[in-house]
């Protein structure tokens, strides 16, 4: 089941880092109420059990089993995984691979007192967790991306709405007052960064937006295209500089709240927010900006994304995007994978690498990468603050109608994402482009 479930009245609140025994509504979460069964599961479960034990025994963690045994190469300070229902856990892993890791957490087969620390151990070894011979076979038994989740013009709005149209009220519970759902840029550095409080987040989000607008050269009279509106903060800050902004989104919920916030800020005359696919944009713009939207494009559409930007960029114009990135070999290895994040959080997406971005722009456009700024450690702390706020607002989330399984799913998503940045597997970059020295190449 994806995060598209309509809210219903759930059971009692849950300790997101503790054991969970349900109940699980099989109508809302098909496949989670009971572990996989049948002939395939009977074969896959014992294989998964042996494989997981072999992996765990190479990692600096501890897996505690109900019978008192333990797995793992970690010492007493290592992250701990409590395996409450080993047979169910192994059945899910055997049936769905790493999708099963997240599903088994949602179902309560395992828990951890520090989920981020545990997932960081896995993320740090993401490329070699599974032996290479087994990796080569994964395409034979793991789920594949449904054709309905490819980011064609027919599918993209559905993919976006499954996440961003969940509920504005839900996002307002754990985002700061700027309603910015992307990495902040804190003033703090080093050890201080790991201690930034919630109160620092809103200003850090404004700092991030201003940094991107500076890179795009947005000022008085600029004609700005924003691909991916969010809830309107970037458009508001661009308009405050004297720019006119045309912003496109495929989330009706975001459009409504962004328009409300823009009107309240007094910029209705300077900002237009349309419900439109980026591919349908026309006109000419001095600056094109896009914050963490390329991840939702899909790798086969990256050329289309950048060709669109190239097509509408005015002579002398500049482009600035904020993008989550990962190492290029991992892009090549996972670009056809169907993951837990695809199934439950962001259907149709894939994270690019800097090399992929450079390759696509050089081969398909006149745009050239001119500057980039990396701040992945700031994303780790942004996610920490979101997760802490989400946990603090757990009762209010429940009152909105999101059940215990959803709340465990969301906690896993935030910790899983943070682990990617903590381990260095993921990064986030502000990247700027222009057309210098490309005369005659279009």
C-alpha cells in the first residue's frame, strides 16, 4: 500500500522506536497484515535468513533475537536491532528484498532504539551489502517498477499527488513556518551543526532559498520560472526582490496553500502558480530555479527536463537547481530498481549524480555546469529536526486520521533518508548553469 491511503480513525498512539503489534488494516495496507506465504516464500525465507545472518555478522551492529541469540560484529555501543518476529521478517525480506526491510519495520517485525544509527550502518555499505552473484540475480525475483509509475505526462501528476497531496495539515505539523520541504542551510558548522535546535530551522530555510536565488541572479525585474512550487516560499522571496515569478506544480494541495501564502505576503500580482507539467511551460525567463524536483523526474526524462529549461532560458539567463545526489556507480546500479521509497513514498523517482547531470546537459543542451555547492551534512540535521517534530506531534498526526502503520512508515522514511546523508551515500548540491562559451552549439 502506498502513502495514498485516505485517513481513517486509527488505534492508539505508538512509540515509533519501540515494538509494535498492530492491528494492521488489510484493506489499507494489503500485504502487511500477514507475511508472505506460499511456495515461493517457503523457498525464499530460509535463503533470506542465511543471507541476512551473513550480512549482519559483517556489520558493526547487534541483532537481538527473541531466543537470546544475537548476530552482528558490533560491540556494546553499536546500534541495536530487536528482531521480534524473525520468521515474518525473513519471509518479507525473501519475498521483496530491501523493500521487505521497510515493510517489516512498518509491520512491527523489528524495531530499534536508534533507527537512524542502525540504518546508517546499512547505508554506509549500500553498494556491497549483498554478494555480487546474488545482486546479479535480483532482477529475476525482485519487484519491478509498475508501468503506471513511469513519469510520462499521463502518470506524473498521479505520482506527485501520492506524496504531496496527502494533506497540507500533515506537512504543517512537522515543517517550520516557511513550509519548506527540502534541505535547509544552517549558519552553524562542524560540531555545532549536530546540535542546531528547531528554532534555527526557519532562518536556515530562508538562507537556502536566498543562496539559490543569488546563484540564479534573481533581482529587480527578473523573469523567474520555478519548476516545483512547493508551498510557495521561494516564489515569495523572489517576488520580494522585485522579480515576477511563474511557478508550476502538479500538486493541487500545494497550489492552494502556496497561492494563499503568496496572497497573504502581498505578492499575488507578481506570482502565478499554475497546475502544469514542466514540459508544457512556454515563454522566456531570465532565471530558472528548481528545488529538489529533479529527483522526481525519472532518469529517462532527465534530457527532457534540461531541454525544457534550455528552451525557455533567455539569452544571458542563469539556472540554479538544488538536487539530492548520489555516487554515479550507484545511479547506474539502481536506475532500474524498484525500492521501498518508490512503493511507499516517491513513486517514479530516482536520485541523480553530478556526473549524470553534467553528461545530460552537455549532450542534450547548451547549458553548462558552472558552480556547485555541497551541504549534505545540513540535510542530515534538517531531517533530524523534521523527525523530532513529527514524533512530538504524533498525537496530532493520529487525530488527522493517519494510523500507526503510516506513522511508522513516515518515521522510517525520515530516518532512512537521514541515514543516507549521515553515511555520505547521499549528498545535496546547489548547482548553477549558464551558456557561456556555447555559442553555436544549440
